[in-house]
C-alpha cells in the first residue's frame, strides 16, 4: 500500500487554503461581520468545523445542490448531516409548509396530519404508538425518562463513540474499561458513572456485564455507529442484544436518526429488529424541526400505568411547540411524497454507485483506506479494514487528511459532511453527481500519492 507523505499533505493544504480565499471573499466579509454579534461567529458552534478560513455562507439551495453568496455552485452530499436528506426545498414539502403556515403554525391542538403521520410511522417502523418532538435529541430524552419511570431503574447503556444528539447521558466514551466524559462534554449535570455505562458495539460479553447488575433502564443504540465512521454490527449481534435486554429487564431503544439511510423504516425494518422504542429526527420534515418516538403495545401499557395525567405538562416529557401543525404538515408531505419507498430504492442504488467508485480509487491507488455503506449513506475511513467498534473507528480518524480532503472537494464544488467523510444520497441526487465525486476523488488521490 502507498504511504501518504505528510509534508506533501501540508503543502497541498496551503494551496487549497489559498484557493478557498480566492473563491469565498464575500463569505469572508460576512464571517467577520458575524463575529460582532454571534458567539464563535456562527449561529451554532459546530458551524466552525469546516475546512478553510471560515464557513461558507449559503445563498440558496434546491434539490441536491446549493449556491453560496460568492456565486459558487456545489453538489451537496452533506445534506445538513441528514437534516436535508429529503433534498433542499422539495416542492411537495414546500407547498405543504406554505399552505399550513397560512392556516396556522402552532395551536396546542392536533390536526388531521397527526393521525396520518402516526400511521405512516407505524407502517415504516413496525411499532404502533407514536409521539412527536422537535428533534431526535428531544425524542431520546423523552424515551430515557419514560424508561426510567416504567422500570424504576436509573442507568442507561450506550455504545462507545455513539451519537444521540446533545442528550446528557450519551456524551460519554469508554476509556480503560471505565465510562468517562467525552472530550468537549460541556457542563455535565451529574457524574456520568451515576447515569451511564458505555460498551463497544459488537461486544456481547461487555453488554451482558453492563446489564447484569439489574439497574439498567434502557439500552440506547444506533443499529450501526454513524458519527465516527460507519461501524456495522456483526451477524447475529442485534438478535443477541434483544435477548440480553429481555433477560435483564432493560428496554431496547433504537435511534434511527442517521440509520434511516438503510431504507424507509431504517434498520429496524430492513434488518427485522425488535426494539421497545424507536427514536428519529432530522429528516422527517424536510428540514422543518421535527422528531418522533414510537413504542410497542407492551411499553404503551406500561407508560399508561405510570402516567399522571394531571401533571402531563410539567413531567419532563414534551414541549409547547412539539407536534405543532407546521411540523406535522411538513412530515406528512415529506413521508408521503418525497421520502417514499420508491425514492429509497433509487437513493440506495446511488449509494452503491458511490461506494463502488470510492473503492475503485482506493484499490487502484493502493491507499490504506476503506469505504463502507449503510443504504444511501457512505463513508471512507483512514484504515485499511473496517472498524469493528467505536474505538477502532476513532483511531482511524486523521486530523490532517480529513480537512484536506474536505477542502479539496469543496474547492471543486462538492460538499461532504464535516467531522467525518460521510456522503448521503437524496431523492434529488443524480448518477452524474456521484460520478463527479468519484472523478474529483481520483484526482485528489493521485496528487496525494504523487502520480
């Protein structure tokens, strides 16, 4: 395999930075203006984590493309890190949002869309009862509270290097066999050892040890890790997870927020999983804030037995804007007309094409990297073989190569997801978009190895 010359990477990065400055002068001016009123100079702190001297400021977006304020056009494989997975401004959703906004946005009362979306979620994910939130973080928080209430237990179990939004209990990693706060965990309310145990994905003995004390309310798992590079479960893993949760009385929560890429019902339906709760957010409303959690008949019965209706509004579950009319209208249009079963078939096919293109470049150039796919979500990682767990995936990150590749692609009109090398296909993505990435990725690889 070809080794990467780090001095060469540094020189190439300086060249790309200079190109970035030339192409994004207006964004640079807006970035300076934003520093006068915005913490870190951006609306949300993670927007600083793009390559280049400053974030790119967007003018408009449609489908799988967007234009920045300097007039540069981009193919968007980031898609809002799944929030824009339906494509930007899909007409069916935009029209539904406009109609509902003119009729009322939020009322603390249901609309007819709520029942339709609930039934559609039940069809897709196979769990019958649903509630709506404004994000997957909110959905996960609600489910954790329900799980603690109905089991009478304090702890949850998560995978090492998991991602479940900004849920306090999940910003943790495994270090030397101990659960510790993940680097950057800000102002944690309680010591994590009081709330959380961390285990590696694919480590069934470790999971059983975490459950054996009988104090775990729920296992909150993505069916595959997605935010540290895609780490897939080994054959039989999820069947064993289900059996262990049942054996020790813990509830199984499957978070499909990113793994919805596997199909219309995420991994839950694609792989025949058997969770007690399902949580999801981001893409449901084509970018309008929306999330949801569903539960089985058995769990619904337990919830009803533990619900104090008189205090439903102050019990830590819900939010005044949750389930609002606008988000439900957006969800109905997105699920019914945009993110359809047929659309997923096309998107997954494009994911396969993207994976094949990247693999061909990696193998033909002898690069010590690999590519992995989960439906229409594809990622390449800087290690020769697939990671088996979160620790291996974390070790495969590269603080020099990652920003270089992102900036190289950005300067040639291709946006990948920051933090990691993830590409997502939308209903509006085309084969030509995928092939353009393969073409640019190949030239980048040739420059890296000096051919």
